[in-house]
C-alpha cells in the first residue's frame, strides 16, 4: 500500500484534527473543578454569591477558549484543508 501526495495530507489532517479535539479535555476538567470550588465557596459564604459566581464564570469563559481553539483548528483541517494544493 502506497499512500502519497494528497491522500497522505488528508490522512495527516484527520489525525491532526483528532489530536486538536483532545484539547477540550483540559478545559472540561478545569471547569468542573472550578464549579465545584465555587459551589463550596457559596456554601461557606452565601452572602458573597454574586461576586463568587461572576469571578467563576469569567474564569470558565477564559478556560473554554482553549477548547474552542482546538475545535476551530480541527474544523479547518477537516473541511477547509489548507495543506491541499
């Protein structure tokens, strides 16, 4: 079996897209930990709920950008295929 040229580029793009989507694992774990700590903090101090929740949501929005960048790269590699001439 001899894979070369455009077929090799498409195969490597599919592998790269799969690896890029794996970048969503880290933000998912981090957001779960942040939500757990935020809920615990609100349980300890219910009066500071608004400040705790706004800080937590801002942090989760920043953490989610890593996963979104991975998704964008995966979609580019699969559908736009910038490496194919």
